[in-house]
């Protein structure tokens, strides 16, 4: 049985959104003078039950979006979906890669894309599940055609980036030993330009959900020490030098970190379950902010200073995005009904969001939107999404289903 572990993490939000979609119209539900403008808003192949997990800007002013398509909503085989768009989200081309799940995508300096993907298989009963994974680095040309594929056995990959030397860095985790449900080790793999591993480092007892190559030639990993329970205090960041030597390893009073970005002054901003925060270049906490039940799957930098956090409300299943000042104070926010947001990136004139739009109780479409900053943002509260009614829906749905099977 193949299982997308990222969907396992997101299952609560997705299931709630399925019920909400049946009774609410799709669209923006939070709008005021402190809300961003939605410049464009598109869906892809609604008949195929698609979703997007990530979006990145491309050198030509467009975007590259990574996601998946399902043969059936539950129990069908999953294929990776890669879509190139213009600057307004209109499709230029798409490519699919059968029976693998999406993790990350980046445009490469010489043109084309590097894609991170994985397979995770499970065996045993619900009480005694065992997991094994294989990950892949896929090099695609400028039209999405596969040029080569490198496998990384035993790894569940989370992110990939091109490095200054023309190689790549892949970050994720291993089940250690293979087949174990609870014992994991975060892993970073440095490769050459053909995807051949040059070195790797592991960190037992942790799992990395995010990672970046830093401006000084090193790397930062983010994740959790409790990937199956998300206990407070287990969110971590690890900083490495260019050779993979650990510079610092800090835990924070958060359960998990899903995304991390380097700021212009060499600090690091992160987002995760219920919290977002900023640390200095030595990993010392600068500030930590609570999101009141929201899960931040993506964080990006604001050109004016400050940050953008996007994700999904675990109580209602609605997507959200908000912008902050440099101290983490929320300046603007908006939410989207029947929509889960899993990726976000800065764009020349604002920000691009990626996720899933629930069209009915059994139909969904991959979704992209472009938003621009409000004209005069002012401090405001964190988004509120009608959690009480949606929470009841969530409990009913979770009682019947915990994961895609």
C-alpha cells in the first residue's frame, strides 16, 4: 500500500474542508481594508482530483507548481504533477510522473527544474504499522521532460535546492531501522550535478520537514523530534557548514517546523503547527508568535520587511494567509473557504499561493492564486475562521477516517 505521509499530516484539515465545501461557496471569507487583493485565482483539471503542494517563481516571470493527481480520491494511485504557468497562473504545459508523490521543486540556473519526490509503503495492521520509503531526485528540462532520475533508498525527502557548485542538497528523514514506525533520523544528502550523492549526515531521533541552502554556503534543517505525535518543545533547527558539520542544533517551544527561510540579515524565520518565529544566526530565539490553532505550511519574506505565513486552519479546513511586520505582528490577513493552502512564495508584485480547492464532497482541483499587499496595512488580529461549527464537522469526519487508505 502506498501512502503519502504529507497527506497523513494534513488529513484533519482536508477532511473538514470536504464537508464545508458541500455547504459553502468557494471564495474569500475574510475581507477588510487589511486584506490583500486577489489578483488571480485558478484551478487545474477539476475532474482529476488534483492538488498543489508547492509553487516557485521562474525566471521568465511565471511559476512552476508541484503537486499530485489521484486516479481516485481514496485508494487510487498517485502521480506527481508538474505545471508551468505564466505570470497570471495560466497553464503553459504540464507533466506527470506515475506512482510517486511530490515533495519540492526548484528552477535550476541552467534552465529546467529539479524535482524531489518519494514513495512510502506501509505494511501491517493499524496497531503495528511499518513504513519504508524511497526518494527520487528528478531533473526535468524547460518543458518538463525527464532527463535523469536518481534514487535515494530509505529516505522520505522533504526538500531539494540547487547549490552554488551546480549540485543539489536534499533534506528529509530515514526510518531507522528501515520499517520502524517511530524511530526516524533527519538526513541531509549533498549531490553532484547528476544527482550522485557526495556525502550525507543523519540526526537520530528527528525528522526534517524543511531545509535550505544558506547564503554563506551552509545549510539549515527544520523539523520535529516527534514526527508522529508533534509534542511541544520538539520543533528544531539545525545549522551546518558547507561540509555538513553541525554548527548549532536548537529546539524551540513548538511541536513542529514545516518551513524555514533565511532573512536578508542572515537570521531565520520559520512556521509550523500553531506557531511562527524568528531566530538569530546562532539559533537563539528573537521572538515567537502563536497562531491560535493555525498550521503554517509556508513562510515567505515581505519586500518591505516582515513575513508572510500561509497554511490551513486545522479546526475548519480553510486556507489562510497573513502578513506581519519585522516583529511578527500581523498587519493583514485573509482566508479562503473550501481551500487548503500548502505552499506560498514571494512574487514580483505580491505572493503566490498553492493548494487544493474542494469543489464538492468528492471532487477537488489543484489551485493557485496571486495576491497583492493591501495599500495601508495596520496591526490586526490573527485570522478567525468560524472554528466551532467546523470543529464539529472535523470530529465527525475524523471518527470515520484518519488517513487516505
